[in-house]
């Protein structure tokens, strides 16, 4: 069976400095994939390769069996909540409608259907009623929801999100992950996250990237209170692996 994302023996360097080495990964849209790892570990670089923004130096990335650039209409990308996004002086509805651009004819106005879909997506992310508000007047969490609605409006099969909770408080982060979890019933979710606890609670697959990559399915029956202080562990995901192999250190059990 063909995987929706298939990465085989992928290598990538910037100016001769190797950032990703022999990466192998399979992903299917029913999964909620969290990419975790240290700063500079190569998470964003890997995400960019998955969506075709960067080309492999060696190896291959296949999206639905093809070069990612050939199936870009099947995916949506939600970038970090950057200053550039915040400064967009346009209305929420216009942002979401941008997701319909590829579906509308060039230079045509948006159709009634486009508007209905955009409104539906705003409702789905809990932002109904904000259509006419300027995007730069929203909170970080609200703005991310609007950008997710725009991605949903593309009717993409997989949504890629780069640290969707970076500028959101703890309660807002949990709400955001709950939203992504519910969206995952119909859309593939691939996120970069620094929050290991949240990733473990909501993701169905976690990969740890630090030049090389470790894949771990998230066990359903373990209690991961041990990760409350994630700074104690160089690579917490390795500890998950250890729990499954009964090699979990007694003092942490
Ligand atoms: N355009 C670039 N040119 C040169 N080096 C780069 C470029 N982009 C990233 N790098 C380097 O590649 C390495 C991996 O960067 P990347 O942004 O993929 O890591 P990351 O895991 O996403 O980090 P963070 O968690 O800090 O966002 C880092 O050492 C970074 O300095």
C-alpha cells in the first residue's frame, strides 16, 4: 500500500553543512504527526522538504506518490504566527477566502460557494462572527485559528503547521491541540511542536529530529507525568521507547 508521505534515505545540507541525514518516514492522513526536537535540529527543514519548498540533496520525498510540487493543491501550510502575518491589514473573511484562490478562476470574484465554504471553515475553528474584524486586531490564538480556517478552505488533504501554539498561552495551546485533533478526523495533521507533553497527548505519531530521525508511535496506555519537566531529558522520546521495551528506569516509573 502506498503511504501518503513516503521519505526514503533523505539527506540535506545548507552550504555543505549536513542538516538531515538518512531520514526515513511514512505517514498517512489518518495520523496526527508531531515533529519534535531541539532548536536547530532540522524540523523546519524537514517540513519544507515535505511540502516541496526544498529539494532533497539525496533520497526522495513522495507526497501521494509524487513530487510534492506536483501535488501542492492537495496540501495546506500554516506558518508560524509571525510579525508579517500580524501586520496584514485585512479582514478575517478575506484571509480565509485566500484559501479559495486556487479553486476560483483567475481574476474572477469569489463565488457564493467560496464564501459559504469560508464561513463554514470559520465556524469549524470557532471564529464565526469575526468575519469583518481586521486580522491585526485578533489575539495570537484567534489569528492562528483564522489561518487554519484558510488552510481548511483549500480543502487540502494534509495540513502542515509550523509551531501553531508558539504565541499562545497554556489554556489556548490545549484548545488549539483539541481543535487540530478534531480536524484530524477529516484532514491529515503534521505539526512542529516544542511542547512534548501536548504532542504526546494529542499526536498519534511522534518523530524526534536532530539531524537523524527517530519514529515512535505514541502508546495509549502509559501515564506520561514523567514528561512534566521535559528539560530533565535529553531525548524524552527515547524514554517512551524504553517503556515499551520494559527498560524504563525504575526511578522514573
Ligand atoms: N537558509 C538556511 N541557510 C543556512 N543554514 C540554515 C538555513 N535554514 C536553516 N539553517 C540551519 O539548519 C539547521 C536546521 O535548521 P531548522 O530551522 O531546520 O531547525 P529547527 O529544528 O526547525 O529549529 P528551531 O526549533 O530552532 O526552529 C540549523 O543549524 C540552521 O542554522
